[in-house]
C-alpha cells in the first residue's frame, strides 16, 4: 500500500488535533458528516416509502436498492426514478447512495454482465443526486487473489471515467484488508473509485480490527461507511463505536455514515432513532 508524504502529514496532524481537542472538539472543528439508513434495514428495500420512515426516525438520508435486473436495472426506469425523486423531495431527505445488489448474483470479479450493471447504475445515481454506488462482494464473490483483484481493477478502470463525468463514486464493499483495497485503488487510479467500508463485516468474517482498517484507508480512500453491529441497538454489541467514530473523525472523513442492521428490527423507527442519536452523541 503506497502512503505518500501528504497522507503521512495528515495522519500526524490528525493525531495532534485529537490529542488537543479530543474527539468531540475534532468533530466540531472539521467534518461534515450526515447519518443515513439502508432501505433494506428499514424494511423498505426498493420502496420509496423508506424516505418517510427515515424522516420519522430522525435520519438525514436513505441508501436505496437498485433492484435485481433481468435485462435492465429497475432503478434506471424513468417512472421508478420519478417516484424516488418525488419521495425524496417530499421527505426533504436526499439519496445518500445506491446499492447495486445484483452483484451478489453476478459478481464483479467474474460475471460478464457485472460491468454492464455498474454502468447502468451510474446515470440513475447522478439523477437522484447520489454520490456513491455500493458494489458488494462477499463470500464466494469476494476477490481474494491478486488475479481476481486485477480483474476487478481492470473493469473499474474502464468504468471510472463515466463515473467521474457523472460525479459519482463507485464504492467497493468487501472484507479485504485495507492493504488489498489500496492495491486495487492504486491500479484504478481514479477518484471515482473508493472503499465503502463496513465496520462490522470484517470483524464477523475475517476478525479484522475496523479501527486499524479505517486509519490505514484514511480520508482519501474512504467513500462511505456502514455502521452495523450484531446487536441491532448500537452500544449493546461488540463494536467499539466510540473508538470507531474517533478514528473516523481523526481521518478527516466527510460524508455519509449509513446505519445498517442484520435484519429489519421489529421496532424500526425506535431502533434507528436510538442508533442515530447514539452516533450523533459520539460525533459531538
């Protein structure tokens, strides 16, 4: 993983600021961070009603599902786009990001149609004002070898100019160590490809330390961040959210923290309200 002089100085400065101001002071001094929720965790996958529910729960935005296509991406349909735009405008909440869940079926590392789906997701994201498209890759779809990572890098390198032009970032969500994700990003060489980091998945699957991973990736490589834990209510599980948020602030990250749960909670509004308040308290 290449770490340049600018990144090193930023890390040192972040540490100095943190020691002087503390995490709350650093939150006030620097980043613009907003809190969203995944539509599937809200129990409204692919449903514009997710916006009204997210507003009731006190969220700032929604991450929406693109849908599983046969020939064309559902979210790309003009009627569906119009419905989501109207729901967003009525609620006053923006689209934080979109999730290209078809990659669970057609993995980016190997399926012939995967680049097509990524390409089709760019324009809807632009029209909805979303700055990030989540590209998931887990279990058998994970690109664990250098050969697979090279394939992913090559495919993303071709797609990146389109994403750059649209002002959209392609976000890699996986359980690779920070060094491997950095290797892929270095080969793509585009600001339109970053890591969509999930603070719980690496702990669950690979036993990685999210604090270390977030610090290594840093502001320039982080696109968005999923906040999640085994327990639906934050603070009752195993993720050390105070340290996680402190590390996020130290990197200087600005953007969306997106709340996700393993399953839709019975009390969706209550759980998301508690979690949003919990994270806002840590942010100061």
